[in-house]
C-alpha cells in the first residue's frame, strides 16, 4: 500500500476516533475487536475449541488483542508476519479505597502507572476509564468523561516554581473531583453508576486508569501537526489494525496483529509481550493446520515480527539530547530503531527488511539511535524475539513529548507508518 493511496484527512480523522474510543487498554482492545468483527473477523474464546480452517479470527485477553488471517492455501509450515504493538499508556491508576480528600476537597487516590511526564498531567480535565468486575463475575467497561483534575499550586504560593518544579508522587498527584465529606462520597459507587450498575456493593474489583479528555486535534502550518493523548502507542495499534483488516490474504504467509498490554510496566503479565499470549495463539493456529513440532519450528524460523512503537524526532529546543549524526526529523518518514545493546532488536537483516518494506510502500524512513549519554527505552521487540526466536525489527512513528498526557506528531509520519505496515503484510513483499 503506497502512502499516496491513503487520504491523509480521512486517515487522521479515523485515528482520532480510535484514540477517543480508547481511553484505556481495555477500551482499545474492545474497539479493535469491534472493528475486526465489523470487517468480518470472528472473535474466538480461549476456552473454546478453535476452528481448523481458513478465515479471519481474533481473540481478546484483558487489554490485549491478537488477530490473524489464515489463507486458503496455508500449510503446517506457512510462516507468520506479525505486527506487534501495545495498548497501554503512562498515567495514573486508581488505588483501593480510592476516595480521599482534605480541606473540603474530594480527591481520588491514584498510583503512578509507568513513566509519565508528571507535570504534563497538571491542570487538565481527566477521566477515569477501565474495567469493573462485578460480584457475579461479569466484566463491564466504564468511562466517566471529564471528571477530575490535578491542580497545580499557584505561582503566588510558590514563587520559585519556574526555577524548577518537583512533584511528590504521593502528595502532589491526587486529582480533585468535587467538594464534600469523604465519608459521604464513595468513588467506587460513583463509578458503578457510570457503568450502569446498582451501586458500589456490586463492584468486586476494578482496573481503572486516568486519561486526558481533550480531543485530538490537527493544527499548525497546513494542519500538518497532530496532537493527542496516548499516541504512544495507539498510533501503531491503529496502523496495524487497519493494515490487517485491509490485508490481501492470498499470499504464502499468515498476517498477525498483536497488540499487548502492560508494555509501559515491562510487559511481564499474562497479556504482556513477556507473557504466553502470542505464543499460545501461534501454537493453536499451527495446530489447526496440523503442524508437528518440527513443522512449527520451521514456520517460526521463516517468520518475521515488526515491533512498532513510538520513537523520538529531534527536539528543536534540546538538539543536544540526540545523536549528532542520526537526526530523525518530523515529517520525514517512520523510524528504524537501532540500539547496540538490543534495547531495540533491529539487526542488519531487519534493517534490510524495513528498507524493502518502505520501498514497496513508497515512503522514506529514518534511522534512530540514542545519544550515548542518554540511554533509550525498550519495546516489545526484544521480548518477542527472545520468547519466540522470531526475527524481529523495531520501527515506529516519530513523536515529541513522548509520555506526556498529550503527545505531538506530524501527520505525514503517521500515514507513512500505516502504508509501510500495509506493505509488510502484502504478498508482493518477498522475504
């Protein structure tokens, strides 16, 4: 798929809609499932027997989703082409006994989730979103819309604030949601009301996080800039989802879309990339094709995974924080992410693959490597390669303000990433 065949306005509008529908990883997985079913994919249940036939299928585990399309001619040694991403984003998660407060204010007790830029969450209208499990064992998604705010201390009460802001994670991050007596305002009961439940006594457990409610927006010269929350990593989830839905399933490979949860925490969970989810799905697909242990090993050896996660474009106010020779710029194409210590798993073969993918898509790409004094983060790429032994390459769209409550990208990079992922799934790409 060439980027020239993608209408930028339509694509960005759809990305914005996907982000707005996905205030939590659970909502993102549900929205992905909804779109997949609308496109003809059958949602499977892990405890059921799975069909041993060609077709489009997907499965949801908590806040993660894996989808795939088996071509009619697939055999026991047909390789996989996997696009990996993650559904979660940094922020705050609701604690047990969450109704707190003082000085007449009602506040929510929250715990820092991942590594957010704390100051970016101040003075924004936030919502609570996630899942509730009822006393009967049912799972219900819930979101409040604008409901809370983490108020910053006024400059009149902190005259040195512009010389350096330091936030205590316990004392300074509790958002306010009203005034009144803590004993008379049960936040769990309020959430139950938003979920359509009778009251807080129906809530047996919950996984509730915060999200910025300011809608995504295009702006700047020629509306070339796009700002939104949770672009790390819903940009890749959206691109991979659309690419799989539009994939031509007539080739000699099985396209797979894997969007994991808990990447921002290290991925060590049943729905994270270090967990068994993807491996179990691939094993069941191979089993449905009659694969022996030998044949499954051959299929994996011929497979590829593209790990797509957000990366950094050069920041104009802090250019010294970037490598002096490798300077990825906004609007110049998606990234090939490289790290000598395998924080990104790209090697020479992965670089060659990404070059062929982008050539087929008709888009440029840029190398990213960290300044030696500024260690980089990591992705699901090394975890997937380690767990499955599949050849893996790390890529992604460039952002500014990564891990902010509201991140910034160039629309051309988002469209180009989508086109490249579509080319990765294409039967025209010969591996």
